[in-house]
C-alpha cells in the first residue's frame, strides 16, 4: 500500500432499518467486514445524496469504519448500547450501558510509529476494511498481518516482539477496538476491568434490527400482498401503523 | 486478545461452515458436452431468496435428524458433489450432477458418434469437475426430460434427491412408481417395488404436482463412466414398502 488519498467528503448518515437497501445484504456479526461494508454503503450519503462508491468504505481504516457504525447506531435514536457482562467472581450476569456519544473519537488515519529492538523506529499504516476482510478469510498469521502494514522501506518481516509493539501502538490509536471498561458487579460488588468488543456488539444490534424489519415485511406482505421493497421503504411509523391494524384485526 | 488478533479472529472460519450461503454469492457456470453453445451461467440465488420461507409447508431438510428418522437424504447428494469440489455448491450444480447421473443409466451403443464425450461441471471460477459419460440420442432425450424438472427455491433440492433416488432404485432393481417425499401425512402416498423380470424400462416419478420419467438401463453402465462411479446402494437406502423413506444423513451432521 502506498500513499492513500484523503477522503474529504462530508458524509451524512441515516438510521439503519428504514430503507429497502437495508434488507439487500445480510448483516451478521460473524461476517464483520462484509456487514460493515453493507451498512456504510447503505446508510452513508455524500452531499448530493449518493451512496459511497463500491470499494470506498473498504479503503477506510477499521477505526473510521467503527466510528461510522457508532454514528449509524446513534442516527437510529440509540444513545447507549447495552452490553451483557458476566462477573468473573460470582458469574452473575449484569448489564452495562455504554454511552455512544463518548465513543465517537476524532479520527487520525495517519501512520503509527512503534519501536523495535535496539530502539529502531518503524512506521505502519492503520488496517483497512480490505485488510480486515482478507485477514478473516485467509486467517493470516499475526506476524504477516503486521508486516503487511509497514509503510517504511525496510523489506524485512517483523518478529513476534515487533508485532506486539505494533499491536500496542494500534490499540493506542484505536482504543474502541478493544474497549476497556471498569465494572463493579451489582451482586457481589467485585470490581474488574473487562474488554468490550464494541464492533461485534453493534453488528449484533444491526442484525437484530434487520431481522425485525424482515419480520415486519413478512407480516405486511402476507396480509396486504405489497412488494417487499415498497414495505421496506415505508417510514417506520407507517409500518408500525399497519402492523398495529393487523394485530388488532388478528386479535 | 490483542488488536490485530481481534481483526484476524473476527468472523471465524466456523461462520462459513454455519452458513455456506455466504459463499454462494457468485456465478456458477455449468458446461455440458464441452460445446460452447451449451455453456450457461446461472446466477446464484441471493441470500435473501435462499432464506425466504417456502410457499408450501414442508419439512426442514437442512435440519439434522436423529439416526433412523425419515428424512430426505439431500446430504448424500451434496456430499457426492462436494467430493469433487472444495467449496459449497448450489442447488443448480447438484441438479446438473444428478442429471449426469441419470444420463449414465442409459444404454450405450458402440456406433454412437459421441461416445465418451466429456461433461464438465464448473463451480465457481477455479474449480473444475470432469466426468466421462456416454452421450447418445436417448441419453439426450432423458436429459431433456430430466431438465423439465424445474422447481423453485427449496424444492429444487428435494427434486434432485428424488430423481437421484429414482435412478438409484432403477439401477438397484427396484423402482418407485409413485411417491411423495415432503408430505408424510398425504394419504395417497404409495410406493411400489418392482423386481426381477418385472423391471421396467422407465419409471414415472411424481412429486407433488411435478412428474418426470427416469429411464431404466437395458445394459450395465458403460465402463467408461468411471470418473464418477455410481455408488452401490446400501440396503438401508432402498425404499421400504411403506413409503419413500430416506436414511438418516450422516452428511448432514458433517455439513452443519
């Protein structure tokens, strides 16, 4: 990867689950890269209302892509994300609220610097959606994944120690990837520091929204025989109105 | 876990096993008789289409069943195809495969000008399957009849199972005259076994509103048809007298 073009587009964002495009591609936490591509291409629009061209969102850093996921979630009216945690001491489950607004951080897509043996400094770029997708499918060894991010001119392969140094530098630049939270168990009071996979959490919420939308489409199509795309394009309040009517008549 | 590890480990390969449809968003090209004119490209169904509920209530063929339960052995067909390819296959590919099997049950005449013509089954862009099968006017006719079996969505796979079963039964000396595979409670379901001298030249198979004919072989399958030899039909796979029953599919459990 050489120099990367800076995206100066002012993207606007809409809520997921309010357009026919939202049921075209499946959202699933187990396929994060493809799901995030689908979400961003569906819910972002440039100044003229056009969706990002294919490949644009894949070229963004994973940090920026996660930031946009948070923005889409917030556009749907969510202010907090509820995460179920398990106490490491008493195994009790409790819910944690994450303030989404505080998860939106200023994005810096510039390369990170990290030190390897003998104080030598190396530079690496942030991983992109394309990297994410390839690593998932290829199960790339961490050393090779880290080496592929290097942007300095040295052709050598990073060793384990250097890989860990790069890993720490990336985590510092993109803290939301492994969101560290301090929890206190409401049952036993034990405090612990736990990691939250915010991306997986958000994708799970979007997948749930998509399933609910498909369920509503199915109900209305079965009763009124309207087209799937027409139902999906309806404003949520109108869908809710018709579903309410169906529910009353069914009762 | 580590920053990079979360990226590499997210969306594990196990997800592909759970949902093979994730890799079906691609074209499947099937080439028959190596003739350019016969090359067709089938658009793989979208994931939404695949997940659409069936129009008719039918048993869930994708669900693993307990040993001995009555269930369509679609896994057997899928396994036969996936022995040749290393990626999930579509119902189209399975149907083409079944058609080739049905064609191999046809007699072969030495004067056939296209004897041993090749059949190629392309799945995806890189995988290639080659089988050798006898081509013959009657074979082509049978193939044409088989291709008349068109059912949408989920039922395509069931039809494939039925046609495979039927051709197996013909080869095995038994034949199904009439059956219904997906309506266990249908009262008119019936199966007739024909053996020995009663062996028919052709068998009419009916599945719901769809019917087709499977030709019985008048001679053993040609020796040249060895690229994908027909599997011997174990006793448990022969249809019992009380209905068109399928053995439990171990392949199911392996795929799920």
